[in-house]
C-alpha cells in the first residue's frame, strides 16, 4: 500500500515514519525546502524522542521518502493525508485554513487516479465537506473521497502515542474511504485498538471536544490551586484525592502556569468560535480560554511578589522554556509572557532549556541571557523560576542551588521540588497551590 502525507511537521513526520514502520510505503511531501533538505540529509528538523532512529530505519528500508515535488509524492497513493498547520487566525481566533485549502487544491489538481484525501490536521467542523466540494469542482471526472482522521499524539511521546493509541477516529461517508483507512490501520486493529468510525462532522468535532475537555481539566485544577493558596490546602493532594476517583482520573490534574503549546490554546479558541457560529456557544470553553490567558499573564507578577515586590536589577534564572518537557516547541509557551513581564519589570533574565533554546531565541525579546546550562543560568541568581519540568532540573537540590545562587528564592511553577527540603535549607519556596510561607506577598 502506498500513501502520501502533505506536511512534514510534528504530526506529518511522526505519522509518516510510523505508517512506514507498519510496512506501508510513505511519501512525506514538505513544502519548506530547508526542512526538506534536512530530511534528505537524514537530519530531523524537530526534537521528538526516537524520531531520528525511526526515520533513518524506514528511509534505509526504502519505505519512507521525501520527494521534492508533490506530484511525485502522491503518485499511486491510495490515501493522501493533509498534515499542514492550522494556526489561530489573527484577530478572531478561527482556525486558519489557508494551508489546508492550498494543499488540497495542489493535491486535487495534480491527482491522476482515484484517491481518498484524509485530514489529519485539526480542522473545524464542516471542513471535510468543503474539501469534497473543492475536489468535485476542480476534478469532477475523478473519484475523490474525503475522510477525517484526527490525530491525538502528544509531542514528547508522539511515537508511542501513534503506535499504541487509546483509539483511532475515522470520519467518512463512503465505504471505500473506510476500507482504505481500515486497511492502513490494520496493525493497530490487531493489537485491539478501538477504531471509532463516524461521519465526517462527528470526527472533526471529536478532536476539538477532546482538547477542550483536557484544557478544561487543567484549568479546573489551576483554579483549585489558587483556592488552595488562599485556604492553606495543597493542590497536589487535592489532585490525588480527586484523581483516584475513576470517574475523574489522575491525568491532566497537574497545577501549573497555564497551558500552552501548539494545540490547546488554538483549539480551545477555535472550538469557542465554532460553537458561537453554530448558535450553541460554550460558556465553559469561553471561560477556559480567558482563565488560562489571564493566568499565563499573571505569572511574572507572582515571581515579582516572591522577590519582595520588585525585580529591577535582580537576576532571575528561568529554567525551562518549551511549553512542556521533551519537546522544542515554543508555541504559546507560558515562559514567553513570563520572561517578557520580568524584563519589563527590569529583571536580568538568564534562561536555559535543554532543547528549545534555538526556537526560544527567535521568540523572546532582546536582552535575555541564554545560558549554556542550568548551572550557568543559576550562577549569581537572586531567584529561580522553574517553568518546564525537564527531568534534569528535578535533581537540583537545595545544596546545589545554595552554592550557585546569590539569594535563596525559588518559584516552582510545576511543583517539582521538595518544599520541605527547600524550606529546611532556608529557601523562600513558592510552589503552585501549596501552603505558602507568606501569602500576603503573592499576587
Ligand atoms: N503538534 C501536535 O502535537 C499535534 C497533535 C495533534 C494534532 N495536531 C494538528 O496537526 C496539524 C499539524 O500540526 P504540526 O504541529 O505538525 O504543524 P507543523 O507546523 O509542525 O507542521 C506543518 C508542516 O506543513 C508544512 N506545509 C504547509 N503547507 C504545505 C503544503 N502545501 N505542502 C507541503 N507542506 C506544507 C509546513 O512547512 C510545516 O512543516 C495541525 O492542525 C495541528 O493542530 C498537532
């Protein structure tokens, strides 16, 4: 079986390499020539654990190719996956479908055989129908089917997520489209992965509903964290106490600085717009969006309060810049408003992230000191802010911090440090939603 994937980013490249690993012949067409050249040289343009090996193995086996022309990529492909970006449109928050429709038009005009166009990109409800209209308008003589196959992988664990997903969702109206996707996902069917077949609109909505729900869960525990700080409770224990209830579940109950990343911020915004336009506005999702935005913006003030109300002239070490560990993705990362806020308040910011430094440099304002490692960032610092919970930061105990830092202030936005040990060693330690030493100081 041969398939093509349009877009070689986080989703396209991982899906392509994993389908190839299933034994399918896959052409991933990436429009960006710089990224394509890297792929042809065996270099991976993104950081994703295990991806370099998987790409190398499948390229060497001849199952995974990166053609220079889209026409070559789709030649003989039974299914063509659209895996291009769908960022939030400036101004109104709708999903920007420019890349999706441009890719669809290119594919449809170049096709010379019947095929199924599958959206893997996260697209608003109704997009599949529009793609079918475009296909039938531009190529009425060709049998082009449309299916929706939303992707649920998480950056940082994308390969295991793709290889052993909780479920696969396929939205399609025709038997042929369902049959092609059933055949493609047969290796997962054999390991008893539930394959949920639905109509197009339902599959499209499942993706937004899933991300909306998960974003809501994070936002809920973040609000509980604020409440914990006011009443002297501990949010870690609250999360455990409710998460052990099977109806609630323990995942996505980690209080923090607010969610970021390439999906939740844009998908909650898009879901809000989809619901409004459909005449069924979601007040829950509207609240999630506004509570989360406010929270991310408030993190700098929290650090400033922990530093006694002012950071002008103080050195603040920021550890972790990516929106979560095990990725170099900086999209909507909570570190961005935090660092901007600290700089605006006059702090000297020394930042370090194990893999996101290059992407961070393009997004953060001038003046940030990009340290070579965690120790260099902490050297002479008046305060440490732990923003992304990379494993290598977990081992920074109070003794090591005391050696490096000028003042003993720790703001732990991920609750990774042992607060008793920190306080025992004389640190002013501020976690999220944990019993604070000094409530009045917190914003
Ligand atoms: N990143 C995730 O964790 C994740 C998870 C699930 C779903 N999604 C969804 O998957 C989609 C892709 O996300 P991503 O993070 O992989 O984006 P990305 O920006 O990393 O990758 C998109 C790629 O498509 C390329 N591209 C754009 N137009 C093209 C065209 N006409 N032909 C060929 N290539 C083209 C771009 O150059 C880019 O490399 C989005 O809709 C996103 O919401 C992402």
